[in-house]
């Protein structure tokens, strides 16, 4: 009887699997690739040998032979934000359903880092890439780099017209929420936007500005507040004099946190002293009774992943990609001035 104990000293090979199963290496290869029929008896012996040896196919070698690596890449701006981490979870969920693994890395909002990460993923023979592009208009990802490997951008668009894009209703969602604040009688509504060079923030600002203009009101927007300290300086100016805002619209979760902190520091409560609404729902938003525009974060990631696997099934990257836009909901709680108990969802 063969002693298989020596395999603990090295990784098992396809030849080892074949020897233990009592079949040829071509039979093992056909079983793994599904490229030709293998008898039930041989399949069972090969599967038993694979489990006994803990054999893992060499995906890089298979890719070099023109076979599929069964992996995709995911590039996020960063993952310390739960918002982006949720995308990683939803993409991985879809990939598992297709029998694929996901290589995840971050760009730190730097287009050069993003380009390098995509290049390294291609060197690892990923079959497709999902990306939340670096700052609006700055991404260096092009069809020349990707070749026939499909790419889907989501949350933010990308300049390359050949790539598919999946977005949400940033502009119309913001406009609807500001119209809701106007409906409560507010005429001085401040937009807290962090930084305008991000596509999502700028799109939400455009929605805010449109709602204010349609109502004949002056837009009062602030973008240079990427930190709590900077937001504090803005509030010092905003609250001076008789024309201080009576309502605030925060452009994302981080802006919401900054605004809530500044209101708390000054002893102001929503909606008793000022009204507050925000774009993005988040953990504890319901506890704080914060009215928000809720975007379908997990569905956005799943939709982008499904689109990528659809391209993989077609075995081609189109000359012109598709553009999908997912709807958002208004989640009305009490911070905006609504009197109802609990929350109301307006689709």
C-alpha cells in the first residue's frame, strides 16, 4: 500500500491525485475542467483523492494554458468605511454563486494606484474587474489596458465609454428630499457637501440646487468641510446673524456625522431648533430619527456583479457599455419636521 504521509511536506499535484485515484492525469484534468465526460466510478475516485490530498488546482497555471481562472477583481476607494465594505460583501456574495473568487484591493482615491492595482489583477488573469472609480474624471482605466477583459464601474461613472456603469438616483433623490424640506416651510437650507470633486457629492448638489432654484430660493452650499474641524468653522459662520439656515441637507454619511456633532456642540436639536436631512441611511440613523435618502447599497453591488458575469457569459467587451440607474427611497423620520411616529418610506 502506498504511504501518502509524505504529501504533508509539499503541495499535492494533479499527478498525485491521479495516482491515488488509480486513473490517468488526463482523466483528472477532464474531471476538473468538465471538458469531457468522465465515468461515475472514475469521478467518485478522483473526488475522493482530491479530498484526501486537499488538492487545489493551480489557477495561475490553468490561466496560462488558456483556461479560466474563475476569479474577478474588485477595486474600492477604501474599506474602512462601512459603505464601501458593504459593496465588498455583496459582490463576493454574487461571485460565490458563480463559483468565483474575488481579489479585493483599494485605490485610496488615487487614479495611479487604481491603475496599478488593475494592472496587477490582469497579471493574475482575473476574468473581469469591478471598480468604484477614483475621483470624478481622474480614472486612468481604459479599454486599451483591459483589452477583452470586461470592467463594470459602479457608484460612480467612468470616462471610458466601452465600460458598463451602475449608479443610483443621486441627483433626483437629493432634489426630492430638498423639496420635502421646502414643503415643511424652510427657505434657508444649507447643503453640506464635503468635496465637490466626487461624482456622487456633485450630483447630489445639482439636485439640491435644482430644487432651490425651482422654488425661487438661494442656494447656500459648502464643500470645504472634509473634517470635523473644518465643518466647525463653517458652522461658526453659518450661525452668525439673523439669516442662519433653518434646515441642513448633508450629502453623505460622513457629512451627517459632522453636522450632527456640530449641532450637539451648540445645543441645537432637530427638528426643534433646525431641520436636518441627509443622503445615505446608516447604522443608528433610525435611533437618531434622521430623515434620509436611502440608496440600495447592497443591491448596487449585486447589480454591478451580475452585469459583470453577464459580460463574462457573452465572452466580449462591447464598444459601448450600458448605463443602469437604480432608484432610491426617501425615509421620512422626525429630524425633518415630520410628526408621524416611526418612519415612512416614499418610493
